[in-house]
């Protein structure tokens, strides 16, 4: 029991009992903490009662001999449904509240009255309690008034439902200080879950300055559910070089941070529970000013940790509107509920993750909506959620300040333990090789009891790629030409379960086709009638029977090591055609010659074997000669061309149309 008084007395007592035994059957002394509200010195009192689960009690509170409730009837409350019970119960969820101006806040007062009348056993916020800074004056009391004063404990606010229900208060960025811990003590829930509920020194990530801030996280059981109250917030006045979201993630949600490790251990230690998490920053939000917290998203942060251990529902605040989101890849549904009393806002865009969102535009004084009816009044936006747990069925009933319900959703969670079921094997894997250095894979989707979150591509038993759960195609660009490869695919889910492998798909890549064009290092014709004459710089290459002339070509071939030559074509430009023959082509028996010194007398003879003989040729055209049979790799190619009858001339290197050797080869 928690209550506050002036300092006119130094002792306070709570008298309590079951409804059947009477409201003053038992007595417990309270301990005090000194507080100051708007410069008024007060005591906050705390009394620890030993109670029986799922039982209706009533009580009265005293300062000395004075009954502080006066003529008010004794408030009644129910204790928690014990862990494991399948009895149905409800709790209220709301956030971003504790805000008053000089005239108060009628919207917030209406929401508080609706919560008080809802039948909820307890309430949980989504953070940002007491505006603007979460000071003790913002929290206030029953008598102090003014703008920003008594926004929580004023007579029209938490005083109404708080008489009969406990409240669990996650930390938000507004009031990221010790006052929240003082005003909402949580000894038992924290100790029984090995949680943390203290102020500690945080220093000095992302340029933030050293400061004393709350560390507040714990869990408790209520019937079939285990409920996690988490800290996902950071001081908006100490952002350093980063943002609120980034600082929160780096302080709280790295794998080595204290909160992350505590949560991972507690989730693993409670596998057979319906799990619900509440924290401030929104996983997904369709308001640009208070946007989705991308640092909490994904498998390596809070979202993935919750998903890995089967948390079914998450409730967030920060964005002052209502939004229900589609299940994430782990099957978890998240809500944004920020309509508890602070100035409301609305969705300013509509994302695929958004299933239903409503809010209000202050600038246009008009309703805003995504995939929902557009509100016609602000009274439709101020709201709370009544969450009813009945075994493994959960119903979430959003209720506005006038008691109207909307977007009611019922969820049945059959699998409340850890996910140990692997996905089915991917099927119909196919592999094609459209070019020598690429293999394309496609396959049919796996199925899973929760959801498939990824696929792994394997080649010859080695992992080569990891893809998300929506991708069912992959291109492997690390293959060599003319090679055979075998692939399989496996699917994974959020809990790390791995499917059996798909069918094998084997493919052979086509060989790489390369083409190079060479010009001769040397070319010249020689003439028998002038056996010592050199014609190396002549513009023509001549083959003739009268006078007897032959011409020679020399090519240096390199770069073919490891390649297979599939074609070697000699291309010559004809300058003087022949109706009988374009010449007989032979290997020269030697290659140690140059066009600057070659003569008839020192030219290497033609090999007796003819490579090929070309038929009639026409002046002004290119003649192509297939000499593939004599080119197999690197080396010097030396050719001698004769003319069985008549004459034929071709352009030399110096003639403007240099001879060409075009090589086609395949290889890696």
C-alpha cells in the first residue's frame, strides 16, 4: 500500500482484511520517505501486506489516529490471479499520461474513470508518466494545482482507479529519473524475478554525459501469462552525438548489456508461459515525429530476443495515438497505446506493417487514420486497452474516454512454450546457369508453426549465403565457367530451428568464350628471281607463279595457358584477286626471321603438308582462312603462303589493312 500525507504525523498505519473478515481485521505499520510537492513538505508511506492470491480485500489508512479516508467507504481490491491458474482476468494498458494545464485535463479524467470501472485487476503503463519532466510536482497530490502540477495524483486522475488496483509503470523518456521508482515501488515483482529497480550511473556512450538514471526491469506472473515490464527509453536531455533511440539501444539492448542478459535468462527460464511485454519506445509507428524505433527491430535486438522465446504481444507508447500492427516475422503483435492524457497526435503515413491506426491532427483539428475509420472527435483518441486473459486466449479491447470500444481483437496462442518445431524443407529447388559465371536458384517456400525468418544457401555442403524469409531466389556469382556445382537450401525460424535440406540441384556452367585478335609481328613477301632482296616494308603480300613469289606471316601467341582453342581464323584483305585460288597455306619450318631481313635465300621453307587451300578471291574483300588445326596454345606461329597458279596479293601491315589472327578459346 502506498499513500502520501502532510508531515503533521510521524506514524501511519494500514488496516485491512478480506471482505468476509472485515476491512480493519489486520494492521500493518507504514514506513515513510520524505518528498516535496510544489515546495510542500510531505511524507510518502509504504506498508507491506501479506495477502492470499485471488482474494478480495478492503482497507483503510490512518495517520496517527486519523482515518484518512474520512467518510469514504473502504476501497476494495483483488489480489493477483496465481501463476498457472486458468481463471480469466483483465488488466488495463495505457500510456503517455499525467498531463494538465491550468484548467486540468478532462480527457485524462475520463480515461481514469473508465479504467476504474473496467473491472481490471491491475494496470500497466507504456511509459511517459507525469509531464513534462516526471518531477514530484508533476506527480502531485490531492490539493496542489496548476499547470503541470498534480497531473497523476490529482483528485480526478490516478486517485480514482488507484484505490483499487496496483499499477506497474515502465520508464519513459519523460521522467527518466528516480521519481518513478519512488512513486511506484515494486519490491516483490523485482525480487521474485531477479530484476532491477534502482538508479545507477550511466556513462558515456555516444558522447552522453555521466548521469544517474533508472534501471527498471522485472517480470511477474498472472494466471497463464508472464508479463515483462521493460526499460526501453533514454533521457531526452542527454543525447550526445546520437538519438534517444540509439542511446537506449546501446545502453540496454546489446547482447552484453545487463537488461538484455536478464531478459534472455528469464525468458529461457519460463518456457511454458503466455508472454506479454510492455516498454516505451515503439517497435513500429506510423508517425514521423515519434517514429518506429529501428534500433529495437531485427533479430539482434529486443524484437528478435522477444521473438526467439515466443513473446506473443508487445505494448508500446511514446507515440500519442492508437496503432495495432500486423504480426512481425516471429508472429508477435505489437500495439502503440499513447492516448492516456498527453496531447494526442496521429498517423501521418500508412506503412505495410500497420493494421489499424487512429489519431488526431492538432494543426488541422481533424481525425487521422490508417486502415480504420477516420475519427470525428478527439474523444475517440484518448483511450486505454482492456486486456483479458483466459487461458491461452487474449482479447484486447481498446476503449475510448467515453466508453466506446473499437478494433477489438481476440488472439488464441496455442504454442506458449519455446519454439522447437523446425520449418519444413524448401522444395522444388532448381538451378540454371545463364552464363559462365552465374548460377540462378529458385525454390518453393517452407512452412513453419510460427514463421520462416530466413533461408540458407549451401553449395557442395558449404554455406554461401543467408537470405530473409521472404526471398526464394538467389544468384551465385562466384562460380567458374565450365564447372559443375550442387546446391541445397535450408530454412530457419526465429528460434533458430533449421529445416531439413531441400532437394539437390546440380548444374554445369557453360565454358567462357573468349575472342582475341592479333596482328603479325612480322610479314613480308620474298621473290626467287631476286633472292637476296628484302620486301619487308612493302604494302603488299604477294603469292605468284611468275615471277615465283611467296609471303610469310609471323604471330606471337600468348595468354592461352589453361585455355582450349576452339577456332583460329587468319583474315587477309585482298588487293589483287584471283579466279583460281587465294593461295595454299603452310606452316613455315622455322620462325627465327624478321621482316626487315628476310629474303628468298634465308626464308624458312614451307612445310610439305598444306594446312588449307583457299578458293577464288575478290579484290577489296576480306578473306578468312581456317587454320585452327595448327594453333593449340601459346607460342610463335610462322606461316608461308604459296600460289599453285596465277597471282594473288593481300595487304601487309604497311598497306593499311593489316592481317589479323582471330582466336576463339574457352576456359575459366
